């Protein structure tokens, strides 16, 4: 599995992504039960509200080899600031439409 992680731009000052990377390394959280090796292709923010750059960034992650787009927990769960992205559902919909069915999606990391 080759993952590209999209995170919330608003949480960058609070979170360097260490828990996301640990979950991948230890195969916990959303990665529990994944047997294959997991490689991180890229780790990028959504581009800021309302996530209009997320499609371009997801496309670039796939272009660079990602077969799975992972939304960091800050987007769906609001970790660590306790405020989930109000655009999360729509962001995933437009990215999925753009990338097609051959790309897998994970809605959180931990």
C-alpha cells in the first residue's frame, strides 16, 4: 500500500503528524489488519478552507505513486483541536470523483 496523507491546514501548528506516522509504522488505527507493507508517498495539507486545493493535491499524490488517499484524523475527527472539518464529506466526494474507483480511501489515521 502506498499512501498519500491529506491533513488539515489549520492543525499544522499543533500537530507534526507523529501519531499518523506511528499508526502506519505500528499498523494500528485505520491501518490495523493491513498485511502489506505501507509506504508513505506524501503528507500534505488540504490547502486551507474550504479545501479547494485538496483535489489538486490528491491528484499529485496519486501521480507520485499513491494508491490510497488517507485523510488524517484532524479532518474527520478534529484531532487535536476538537474541530472536525466542516468540508470533510464534500472534500472526499470530489476527490473520489476525480480519482476514480481504483484509488482506496481511509477516513482517518488514528
